[in-house]
C-alpha cells in the first residue's frame, strides 16, 4: 500500500540511519564517449557538510530517511544526456525525483512514459521532474532513445545514495524501490509517495500534491 508523507499530513518515517553503509566509498567515474564525469557519493552518516554541498557553511545532523520539513542534503547526479543535475541548481524551485528500480521493466517504463506525457502539466505547476534509478548513464541514454524522451531527464543515483535519504533504497540489492519525492523551493522535503515493488506510481496523486 502506498504511504503518503507530506507537510499537510505528517507521517513519521522513523529516525533510522538509512540502513548502514560505509561513508568511505570511492568516487565513481563515468566515461560516456564525450568526456568523463566524476561523481562523488554522499556520506551515509546523515550529515550535510562542506564536502557534500559547496554552499553549506556548517554541519547539520539529520536522520535518514528524512521527514517532511527536513532540509535535503546537497547532491549532484549525472543525467542520461551527459549533464550534471544538482539540488543547488534548483534553489527557489520545486524538484520532483521519481525513483524507479530498473530500466526496460514494465512498471518502470509506464512510470517514465507517464511522466514524459504529463511533463508540461508538472512544469506548469512550477516543478521540475526527473526520473532516477541506479542504472549506468549509458544504459539510461539508450533507454531514453528507445522511449523517444523529449523532455524528461533520467538520472543515475550511484549506489542509491540519494534514494537512501528518502527511504527508497533497497539495501543489499542493485536496485531501488519506486517512489516520488517532492523537494520544496526552500530545499526541504515537501512530500514523498512510496510504493510497493509491484505497485504503479500515481501521477495524479503527485499532481495533487504539487497543486497544494
């Protein structure tokens, strides 16, 4: 059953630390043919620090998964186009991260196709949507081409580091769960729609939250 977390309906997510993990993971380097991009993983200790976000001036302790109203630590993820997408780029804007387990899977394809089809509606509500999974950017680039994506960007969350902040990661596996996360213009978590593995996402529910 879907769990809805929002500022308007506070639901405690629990003060867990994101399922453990080692904060000393080495950086990952992607070579897509047009250049190499280094992606530094986020720490798993629940701390926003200067090594995580360049514009952060002090450490702020947090518990993962985040609860509505919590500040979201800075992150930067590679898109299937070769661009780098960071939270700081969207300061003052609403950001939607739509997490899915893997490319070329039935429900994931439906999820991404729905977001692409309703991209203009989401943008009209002042939000910027992105699809997010752990697949390599090259895999996502080929998949985006197969789906003929014209607007939606697909992001690679290496090791599920960003997903872990919202309780969407699946520890011990090479995929993440399905979920839609809304980050408010002030950089705090506005809402999270979390789904069971075999449950499709609800775009209409997402639009309703964005309208509030």
